[in-house]
C-alpha cells in the first residue's frame, strides 16, 4: 500500500468531478502518498490533467510541494513536456526554478530528456539555462550527454550567449543595447546564474547607478518587488 488516497487516485486519472466531490466532503488536497511523498497536484501535472491541476490549486493545493526526491509539480510536468501545465502553474505562482534533491532544475531535466519546446518555454518564463546541479553539470552538459539531443544543445548555446549579452549590456550601462535586446525578447527578470542570492538584472543596474537602464528594465516589466535572500530590494541597492 503506497498510501494513495481516493482523491489522489481521482487526480491521477483526471476525474475532475470526483476530485471536486471528495474535496467538498473534506478530503485533503495536499495529502501525499506514503512511499515517495507524491501529491495529487504533482500527479495531475505529470499525467497532463490541466483541468484537475487548476481545480486543485483553486482548492488550496501547494504549488511548490516536493516529493521524496525534491520534485515539484512544475518539475513533474516538465518531465513529460506538459507545456500548457507548466505555463499555467507559472501563471498561478509556482516556482519554475525549484530543483530536486540534486539541484537539477526543471529546465536541466528538460534538456537532458531532449524536450526542446519545454527548454524554450522555461527560458521564456525566466528560468536560467546555466544553473548547474550538485555535480556542477549545467543543462548543456546534460543535453550533450546524448548525441540525439544536439538540437537542444545548439539552442542552449544560443540562449546562454543571449543572456550573457544582456547581462554585459546592463552591467556597462549600454542603454541602446539593452533596449534592442529587450525588443529581441531578452528576459528582464532573469536571475543571474552566478548569483546565490537571487539577484536579477535590475539589481545590477541599480547597484551601478545606471538610471536609464533601470527605467528601461522596469518599463519592460522588470519586477521592482523582488528581493535578495537578505531582504535587499533594487531600491535599497540604489540608495
């Protein structure tokens, strides 16, 4: 017996009405299995049951719950390249960077599995393409381990170079370059891969006093509310 509840099983097989009925009579939407601590939300995400995913979140399911291996619902959806579910979980507030117990991010695993579209989506949503696992292997290293995934390798090389160009332009206050890169699709909320505190491009511009670059990033959607692990905000950094 793995401890799967009736609600878990209903979520696993995509039975939306059963999930809603069980929740209405008091079933816990966050109760996990005994064996690997899998949640109903993670199971629905893995299986591709979008309506069940939305319902569970509306009923209070933990968006960032982890199983025994440290995998979140986003992680499980990425394993099967469930693009719409990852997009939905992100829009609902899920952390798309959260890695497993070996620090392998959803994008890292998508690269290893050769999920080209998932790699592109996660990057578009703000996930880093350079974050290594606990053995210092990057997503590109993971993709290169399998010759059949060269399309992903080339895309990762392109994205890494693009992100590095954006960082360099922000760091040196090159306003027109920043604007051009934003128009080309650069991510203004990307977390710097070298940072272990959660610093974004806005922190770099603020710290260096590049006012016009700060304004350009904010105008393009950069979050002014993001804070480092120690609570520092871009505003405090600039002060």
